[in-house]
């Protein structure tokens, strides 16, 4: 008889109740987005979102107008507008003035309105129109220019429709600014309940910086018997160049926070490239030009009348080279178009996205309604033949498709390349027509910019689960608001062409467009031999810099100057280049030493400086016109 086993008896394993497997997600990216991301029924394009977006967009448009006439850059406005709107509605909710929460999708829709309005200064609008005043006696009426800017922007919005699903839904291009906006909105709204004041900190910093910028502008620029004192506009540097004070060569320290803030928002590489270009231009090149008799006097206008040509050549050559290096993007844009227009009717009938996406038919309808308006305006305002205008609009729409893809892949809208391409085409097609050359390029740049802007906003909405059709409507409101603001504001700041091209309003982008238009209209033979040679050398340098930026080893690339920085430095006062460098330098120090502080503070503080000073500057200009302040 065997001994009993000492091993404990094993109980049979308990079988867990069967759990139904989770339903598999659809393989199609659009169906997966509908199932997992889309926020159906959530408040989005409300009246308060539209009104807030139009007001903030108008304010940002005024600020951008000031900045673009000073620096040549149009700055992004969406993040600033979203932070302000969040803070405004949080305050209204806290005081029980508003009962319903301002949702993340409402803020996103508001940002689409504000972005379309704020970017009315871009796309060549505030380059082509000022250049038109500088080169010709043509100054269309305010109503005409309102219609012109609005219709071009609206065409750009419609041009985004046929490529949206291909670029965002299917290929899911990055659109880095749109992605960053979505992340910012999440950080503002989705942490607000868990961490009180998380979003308000940025708004508070923005408000404080805006107050500082406005106060500085008031005590510097407001002239009147009642003013106790005025801050000097610039501080002279204590040295001479070629026997003349540094300030005669435009080298001073400016007390303009708008320039400092603009520099802080750009990369440090662009900032030090601006300083390098400014020093090369005003410390070495300009004195040499004066000594050789190629420049007759030591003034900003006289110097930039020569340096404009190499500066423009550098910018255009580098822009075209970068564009050519993105030939795959260009090719994919046309391939994508062919796929879009080969869509089968059966697929359209069974399309689950039909309820949220803009119907494809809206693009040809918008084109048919708005295209003839642009053609007639080109003929009526700028004497562009009807046949040439009829070519310009479809060409601009195609360029808009290309610009949209390049923006999605690189975050850079290639208006610096697309504008000169159109100027070259019309320099050949309508020789001698300066106005037509400029404004046809405005059509291309405007449509490309607004198509890319809508797609950038739609990327934010895609990541947040927004309804794209409602964002399309939002952009339409913004285009109207921006056009209604930018025309009278420009007339206030620039009553006539003599206000442009000086140290107060250097308008560098307008100088570049004017130079390119003159070259393509009158021919390079019209330039002085020295300027022609300099333009050729600078063009080669622009090509080399663009190639180096693309192909140089990573450790070397950081030391390759920015072609944009060098080129712009040749057409702005040296003091502007110094101020923007200082802004980029301080921002870079904060990023390296206090990265968390930089993440929280650089964008709102810089944006606040820009908004506060620029809006006060416009208010002072209005008070001068009304006779309250002295000129």
C-alpha cells in the first residue's frame, strides 16, 4: 500500500467569462477618424466664435500691417488669438457673464476666422500694393482694393477644397503649425479643469507684455504739449564708419519692442544672419559704394536704392532653388490632383465623409463665380488684358495647389518663389506693364497663401475632431473682416508713396517686389552695370545657400547663414537688423538655459510686445490725423 501523497490537491482553474473582442477599427483613415476622433454635435462655429474671431483677427491684422511695413515679415496670428479668446471667455465664465463653456472646437473655429483676417497682410498684398504706389501713380479706390483683396483670399479658400482630403485625411501631411496649434489648444482647454489657471498664465504674460509695448510706443511717439517727456526713438552707437557717425549709416539701437519681439519669434539662425547681413551692408558695402561714387549720399534711401538689387536677387534665387529642390512635392501635388478628379461617381454616392467635408462641387462653383471678378478687376484697375487675366487665375489656382503641399511638408508657404515666377510670365506676356506685373503676382501669392492657411487650420481641426465644413465657413468670415480692416489702416499709415522706403516704414518686401517687377518689365539692361553684377553674384550666393541648407551635414548646417536673413538685411535699416538679432539672441538664451520657461513665455511675451506697440502706433497715427497729437 503506497503512502498518501504530500502534494496538495490542485483545484481546477477558474475560467474567466468570455469577453467580446473590441470591434476592429476601420482600415480606411477617414473612417477611423470618424469613429475615434470626430466630435459630432459639439459646439463649433457659434456666433460668439465668429464675432470673437473677426474682432481678434482685425486686431491681429492691424498688428501684422505694422510689422510687415517695418520688417517685411507677416507673423502667425492663430496662437495669439486662441490664447486671448481662451482668457476672455474664462474671465466671462468666472464672472457668470457667460454660462456655457467656450469649447476647444469653438476656439479652433475662432482661430480659423482670426487667421484668415490676420493674414490679409501676407500673400503679397502688403508687398505688391505698396510697390505699386512706389513705382506708378496708380492708387485704386478703397472699395476697389477691398474687393480685390477679399476675392483673391476667397479664391484661395475655395482652392483648398479639392486637395484637403488627399493631403490631410489620406496622406496626413504634417502641417507643423497646424499640429502645434492643436497641441496648444489641448494644453489650454483640457488641462484647465485639472489645473486652474493653466491657460491663463500665457494670457496674463501676453497682456503684461502688450501693456509694456503700448506704454513704450506712447511715450516715444506721442508728441504734444501735454506730454511730460518723450523716450528717444534710438540710441546712437559711439563709433564712426568712413568718417561718418554710425547713425548716418542707419546703425543705432532702436527702442522698438516690435522689432525685438519679431526677432524672438524667429529662429536664432535667421537672427544672426540678419545681423551679419546688416553689418556687411552698412559697415563694409555702403561705405565702399559711397567712396566709388556709386551711391551719391549717405542716406537710407540712397543706399537701399543700390543694395535692393543684390538683396532681391539673393531672396528670389534662394526661394526658387528651395522650391525646385522640393520637386517631389510639386510632382505629388499634380499626381494627387489627377487622383482627385478621377474619383468614381459610385464612391461619391457612398462617401461617409459627405456630411462633414465640403462637397467637391464647391471648388468649380467658387472658381466660376469669383474667377471672372478677378479677371475684370485686373483689366479695370491695372490694365491687364482680359486674355492675360484669364490665364492668371487658373495658373494661380494651380500654384495654390503646389503651395498647399509644400506648406504641408515643410511649413513654409513658397510665396517668395511663386510670386517671381508669375512676374516672369507676365514680364514676357505683357512687357512694360509694371502694374500688371505686380498685381498678377499678387493673385498667385494671395491664392497660395490663403489655401495653405485654411489647410493649416484644417489640420488643427482634423487632430481635434472638428467639422471641416464649418472651418471653411469660418475662413470666409475672416477673409471679409481682414479685407475690411487692412485697406483703411494702410491708407492711414501710408497716405502717399513718399511715406514708404524710409527709415520709419522701410517696407522691405515691397522694395523687393518692386525691384523684381522692374527687372522683368524693363529688363536687366536698365540697371547700372555695378548693380547688375552684384545681382548676379548675389543670385549665385542664394542658390549656394539654398543647396547648403538642404545638403550640408547637420553639424555644419547650423552655421550656414539664412538666405532670407541676409537678403532682407540688405533692404532694411541696419538698426532693424540689430534689434531683431537681439530679440532672437535673448530668446535663444532662454531656450537653452530655461527651456520650460521658454515654452511658457516666449510666444505670449513676444506677441504681446508686437501687438501692444503696433496697435498703439496705429492709434497714435489716427490721433495725429484728428489733430489731437502733433506730427
